[in-house]
């Protein structure tokens, strides 16, 4: 419908969120196809380059989740630098942190730097749901580093913000992760 009415911006906005949802459901192939579709629509038009760059980072994240090794970190960092919309910066920084954490164990401190960057961006931009996701991811990073107390602290912050946002499903997921830490 959006293509028929030339409302490509709204259609691709929805496409991006559909891709993110597929990732959350573990449907990586569908997510990849969705991101690529959004990029194929916007790139020729030079429309919404921040979405294109975020989705390219999201594709690199998918590759890591699929245990693929051909991740070009310098390109990922370039995509991040080319995002010029503030509200997307925190989300993108969290995705970079996820890439670094899940690539191997050599990038833990770098992943922590990136999640801190995401926290600052999302606090400054008031993107509360994304901020809660940052804290939830930071908890995962702390678990991997062997710091369960800091993991609990970050999960508590995530739960508090998810609750304030009314994000019940995300809140429940974080509470389950908290119970698993106990």
C-alpha cells in the first residue's frame, strides 16, 4: 500500500521495525530479507540514509548471530558514523556492542565502550525503550564478564524503565533473566 501511494518513508519505517521484530523472534532469514528490502527501496532514492546505515549494522549483527565470520568492523563503524539522526544513535551503538560481544571474547572491553555510548545517547535523546534495551544488554555483557551483581543492577534498571514504558513483554523477559541470575 505504501509503495502504491508513494509513501515509501512510512513503508520502510515499518519494514525496519518488522526486521527488528523478526530478530527478536529468532527468524533471522526473514529479518535479513526484510532489511535488504528496505535498503533496496531507499538506497536508489538516497532517502533516509540513517535507516540504511542502521539496517546495514543490523545485517552485520545478524551475521554474528548466525556465527558468520565475515564481519567487516571498519564498515560497521563507518555505518555508525554516517547515522546523522540522534534518536537512532543509541540503537545503532547497542547493535555495534552486540556485534562485538558476540564475535568472540577479544572484544569485551570494546563492546562495553559501545554500550556505554548507547546509554549516553539514549539518555540524552529520551528514547526510553531503547535505553531499557541498553541496560538489558549491558546486563548480558556483565554476565559474560563474570559480574552477576552488575548484571542484576543493570537488569533492575531495564525492568524499571520497561515498566514505566508499559513494555510488559520486555519487562517480563527481563524479570525472567533476573530470576535466572538468582
